[in-house]
């Protein structure tokens, strides 16, 4: 028996994609994190190397093996990404004929023609009642390639993912900027989806998302949720950004803070009474502020530092690590823009700001090594994996040694819920 981890199923769904309405062999409903389920019967369950599987069969097989991604490339055997590792499957190499069949199964004729012209394509496919897959097709040195990422149809909750409870407090703000950062594949989309679900269940607001492509699909409950996809519901990302302020939003999800136009629009929205959620590919919370400033010229940075810090609510840096029980968990560094923090950051005192994060645990702040040390002591991750994720190995070793790490401690211990509680000062 296995468990489903929503962080391992971080696939984006796209209404631009064609719905595959043919029946799926024994598609089970989404299973909450922590629930038990039987593996999905694949068709066939373990495909012999001589068979030529369909995309649907590959998705079922990958789902049964708890894979997050499927990699198909001409001249190479099929590979699955399982717990972050690329695992080669016992199948024959993909041929050009097989690749064309894969494309025909997933794409419309118009999409196939666009791929031939542009050499790359983003879309998604949907198996009703089973799973969604984000699809990226591209050309490579050896030939065509396809990457599919799997995602559960159910939007996870903050509690189910084991995220810090301070995130519930952050999304209750009426205006400001919340940034969730981390490398690609660190579960940022899943965490933001959980935050939006919490708002949807507990508040009454209008939430507008601008996505490329749409990731998790939200159903309006207490909130009215308007999801827009670039290329389908708007021609250009910049056009949607300009229009969003005229759509009477309370909360705006703009995805990646990719350029100056996006940052300027996010700041304008945050300063005019909206709550804005965005992402960046930075590994630490303090580095995120500097990354935003580097978008501007040196002459503009002093003025923009003031604007950013006046709007900023929090920066949450996230990493995804394998757990000792065969799954993955998110680890966070949390910066809250308190008056003291804002004063340090305005002066460029990054060292003092970092020390404030270390001592501000009662307010919900923490540095990455504090979170890693906690997970090591709970037996949830191995010291080796923590070392790979740590920004300061010496500091992590001192923390673990001072807390009395016991290598023989059971890895089946559960998290202490109070360890993640939010205690405002």
C-alpha cells in the first residue's frame, strides 16, 4: 500500500488542451495525502519491452509507480521521475513512428502543425475522474521529445501538505505582496493552490489568476475564482496584467515575476488595495528582495527598494526533499516584513535581517537550517539530504549536534503539530 503526495503530482492543467473523453481503464478518484489506496491497474500493468504503449497506458503505469513526470525522447527508452530521480523503464527506445503516434493521440491537428512550425509546444491533457497532465513537446538533438507531468484533480489543503500554519494568516491580508520562491519542481504551484483553496473556503473575495498554462483548477465556493490562461483567454501576458485591475479583483495570482512589467504591475496592484501572489526562482528569502531590485537600473534601485518593502508582506522560500518513508516534503524559510525587518532591509542590513528571522519564530519566521534541523530530529529526512539543501553546512551541523540528534531515532515519528503553529507576538 502506498500514499499519494500532492507535491509529487505538480502538473499543470490547461483548458487549451483537448479533453480525452475515451474511457480510462479503472481510473480511481484522487486520494488525499495520508489515505491508503491500491495501485491503479495499468493497461498492461508492466508493459514488456516489445509492446508499443499509448500515452494513456504510460500515464496509468507512471501513476501506479508514484512518478511525477514521464520523459519520452526519440532514440531513448521511456523514463519516469520518481522521488526526484530519473528511473529508466524496461521498454524499447522510442522510434520516430512511435513519437508521431504519441503526438496524434494527445494533440489536435492544429497543435501538431504548430509544433512542426515552432519546434516546441505547451499544452495539457485531461483524463476525467483520473488525472491531469501538463505536456511539453520539443525538438532535441536526437529527435522529438515529450515531457508529461502528473497532477491530482483535487486541490490539496495547507494542513494536508504539512505547510506552516502562518500561510493561513498571510492570505488573510487584504492587500500587499506575498512571494513564494524556490527552484523549478519545488512544489511552489501546489503550495499556492493550497493557499487559494484556504481563501476559497474561509473568505468571500474575487480571485483572479493569470497562468501560463492554468495549473490547478479551482471551483468557486465562498470566493469567486476567475482563472485566465495566456494564449486561450488572453493573447499576451502583459495585456492580461494591464486588464486585471479593471476586473474588480481582491486577490491576484500572477505567477512568476518574470520581468519589469510584471513586477511593476504587481507593486501597483499591491499598493492599490489588492492581495498579490507571485513566484520567483530564488533559494533564500532575503535574496528574493535583491533579485527584484536587480531588475531595475542602479539609479532606480533606491526608490524601488522603498516601494517593494512598503508592499511586501512575506517571502516564503521552499525546497522539496525526499522523506525517510519514501515520499517528499516541503521545507521552508519564512521572512515576514515586520517593522523591524523592513527597517533592516531598507538599510540593506542583510545580516541583521537574517538574524531577525532566526529569532522571530514566535511571529512565524524561520531560516532554512531551522526547518531542516527540525525534520532531521523528527526522523523525517536523512542528514545527507538535509546537507544537500542547507545553505550553511557548518551551521546545520551545530544545530543538529546541540539538539542531540540520535541516528537510531525512529523514522516513523509524526510531526508535532505545535511545532508549525503560528504564534503572533
